[in-house]
């Protein structure tokens, strides 16, 4: 049995060598070889087309997945861009407001030699009888009681209480000159420094009034009202508001004017504490 296997192996080796020698050096194929090659090529081509189509299908699916991921990233980028644009617009608006404020302070500093400390409003009261706000500056920042507070638009009030890090500001709508703790706001008309009046708040009409105006200084609609500087609490030249209307006061000897406030008390975000230079006594 072992010799038979060896004999078959030798015969196969001889046939293989003979075939190798027979085919080497030939440039032309026999018709059976051509038939086999053509048949194999046809079968290969027939199989390649569906296999290639399936491969292209899965490759397209992979590309669609990549396109989906790219679109998702683009959507996230657009969303982030939109959010950044909103933040930019808000920052631009804040910068514009602060630039106007800084321009104002420099202008006023050159005119009146006042110094302005900008403060953020960090709180407010809802008590209708004592309207106050809280600012984030205190005694460590040089804030003292009875310092005037204003915005870019106009007068806001007076510092009433001071702590180390915060201060309470009483709005001019709560400054009652007739009370024992009243703080009168003396005012005058812009362009008429000889005129005089007292700013009060009328609870019934909920409006500012300028009272005790001399009969010779009849107010006109549109007149600008500013602080006069009398009384040493409110520096002169701070705008308070505009005359809306006027009427004859007590006994027909004075006038009372209704004032449209220049500052918006319900939307306070930043305010300025007015620091007046101290006058050295001789």
C-alpha cells in the first residue's frame, strides 16, 4: 500500500513537470484553454457586477452617514454661531451704553469738575412709601451719605445708608421735603439760573412736581429742569426732567409745574455716584 502511494505521487510529479515543460515557451493557447478562460471571465464579470453594486451601495450608505454627521456638525455650528451672535449683540449694546456713560462722565468732569463712581444696581425695594435701590459700592469705595446719584439721563436720588460694600439710595420720588427727614431738591430752569423751585413727588398723580416757582418765572412746556446747587446736597447742573404742564399755585402767587423725569427709575442697571470736590476751609 505504501509503495502504491509513492508510485502515484511520482507519476503525478512527472505529469506536472511534463505539463510545465509543455506550456513554457508557448505564446498561443489551445481552444480548451481559451474556452476555460472565456468562461471564467464571463462568470467573473457576471459575479462582479452585483457584488460591485452591493459594495457601492454600502459605500454610499457610509457616505450618507458621513454627510449626516457633517450636517449635524453644521447645525451645531450654526446654532453656536447664532448664540454667539446674540451674546455679541448684547455685549455691543452694553458697550454702547457704557461708552455713552463714559463720554458723559468725561464731559461733565470737564464742565463741573465732579468725579463719578459707576455702580451696579444689585437690589431694589417694592415698598411704595420708601422707594430705594441698593448699589454695589460702599464706604470702602469712598461712598458717603447724602451723595447725589444719577444716570446718564438724569437725577436718581440720594445716598441714604452706607455699609462697607453696599449703599442704599433713596429715589427722589421718596424724598419728602415736608417730612422731618425731608431732603428738598432745589431746582432751576436751564437757561434761567435766577429761577427757583422745589422738586416734590405727588402720590396722587404719581408725578414729579416743581413747586414754589416765582410768578415772574412762569414755566413753559418743554422747559428743562436742572438742580440749582442750592442747599449743598445736590450739585448744580444735573438734569431732573422736562416740564409737561403748569398751573397756578397757592394764592395765585406761584406756579407749579408737572415734570417728566429724565431718568427711568424702573429700569436702573448702572448709576453714577457724584463726588463733589471738598472745599478746604481757610
